[in-house]
């Protein structure tokens, strides 16, 4: 056999080894983030309001989330609805209740949550200026958000987070002051509850963004009512039909029905998570943390942890008597 051929075979062997090593390196790199694991889990908390009692606690060095730190860290992602403005800018709106998060709130949120929804009826408590300032602070603090933005396109765009190899799309919508608070092509605001828009966004998250899991987090329903309205049930099912993996709700301050539709969970209201009491409120708030575990084969597990909210507005574990 000519010596030249032997040299080529020798070089080819080195190339093969190099390519094998490169492939091994790529597999190792992919396994950490891009190769889908058996499960991925997401825990959802309801409304988080860091003014009033919880705000005073924060200024005293108290972490209102501390008692649930283990629960929040037990999932691959932890999500809440941020029901206050984290900024000292803007002018107070003319409405019965306005909430401004205490100084020091952002690091605590960042410590415990992977992302926050800003689609709610307190988003513009301090006007466009306060809201845009909040977005800037969240971006600087590297706490992802969804459900609002500087334009309507931004507000509707899904937040994509990758965990355990799953592409998870989070969408947020608000049904209160929806038209007044809605973003436009040229003005910041939230994504309003509009079922045609929502179903379009869900399909887009799956088709364009290639999401494996799509979850709308919706701020809806009358306050202090323990059952969702017929329209909410219809909307939730339309979202599932459009491709949502689950639907999570908040705003009523109380927990509501959990429904399984086509094998997908709908939690109509988680109730409050961190929120103090006002005149006319029930004597005791009860809320839920809901953990969803998505299996590679398609099964979805739902686990709910109930808690009480103390007079300061801080959630406490319910201990056996």
C-alpha cells in the first residue's frame, strides 16, 4: 500500500477522533440546558403587594417570602404577580388604592422569583413614568417580566425561559382597567384580556418561539367571589384549545376552582400571596402556591400548598394543630 495512503488514513483517524471529541463536548454542553429532561417544574404564587404592612416589614429588614423560600426553590421556576410599582418615580393615579413597593423590594423578588407578571390593575398606579421606570429597574436588576412593556408588541411577547431542556413561554394579561392600561404601538402599558389576542399569542408562542410549555397568567374575575364566571371558564378552555399547557389566574384575593380540561390544569385564582388587609376584607386571607410538574411524556402533575396570611400581610405555613 502506498505510504501516502497510509498518511491519509492516519490523518483521517485524527480528524475522526477530533470530531468525536467535539461531538462529546457538544453533547455535554447541550445536556445542561437543551436536552429535555424527564420533568420540569414551575411554582406559581398569586398577588404580591409590597406596600403597606409588607412594605413596612421590608424596611425593618424582614423578608416576607422567607417562610416559603424552600417551596419556591423546590421548583425549576418560581413566578408571581407583582401587584405594585417598584419605582419611586411617577405621579400617583386618582384611584382608591395605589401601591408602591418598599425600597429593598427588588433584591428580595430577585432572590425568590425567576420572573414576575406585571399585567394587573396596579401596573399604572404611578402613571406611565412610574411603570417605565419599573421596567428599567427590573431589567437592570435582571429580573425577567412579562405581560407588559413599552409597546403592545412588547407586552404581548412571550417571556421564554429554558429549564431542564424545556422552552417555557409565559404570557400575562389583565382584565381590569384593561383599555386604560393597555399598551399601544407607541405607549407603554399591559397586555389586555382579549381572547382573540390571547389565543393568537399562544399559537405564536408554540409556532414561532417553539415553546414546549405555554402558560398564560391572567388577572381576572370579581373580587371576593369563590367561583369563576362563565366567561372565564369559556376563555380558559379557548386558551387550552389554542395550545396552552395550563392557565393560571389571580386578582379575586380568594382562591377559586381548579379545573382539568383536556388533561390541562386551570387554576382560576391563587388568591393573595403577600398582601395586607383593608376594611371589608375577610377576617383571614387564605392563598395557594401551585406547583406544576410537566413530564416529557405529556403528563402534568399539580400540587397545591395552602397558607394563611398574617395581619401584616405575610404568608404563613398552616401548621397542624
